[in-house]
C-alpha cells in the first residue's frame, strides 16, 4: 500500500486481485494506511466517496470511525 499512497486507485486494483474472501483486509489496510499517512480521515473519506464501490461502505464507515477517534476528528 505504501508504494501506492499517491495512487490509491492502483492499490484498489491490487486489492481486487486478492481472493474474494480476503479482499476486505486489503481495503481496510488501504484505508488505514491513508488515514495514518495523512494523519487525517479526509483523504480516506474522499476516496470512499469517490472511488470505492458501495459494497465497501461498511468498511469505509468502520475505518473512518476508528480514524476519527484516533485523530480527534
């Protein structure tokens, strides 16, 4: 994920190559890395709203909630 931090759509393409039953781990990792890298939930929130399929909405909600607690947002 680190190598794709400036290209999160490429990271998501990589996640789509992971077996279906493990993809959520990859997407969670991507969102978590974005939150930590920018020390804010804003970039991850934008990515969720603009690029992620609706099937990932639960993971977005969970990751953003956890990030908001960690960064006081």
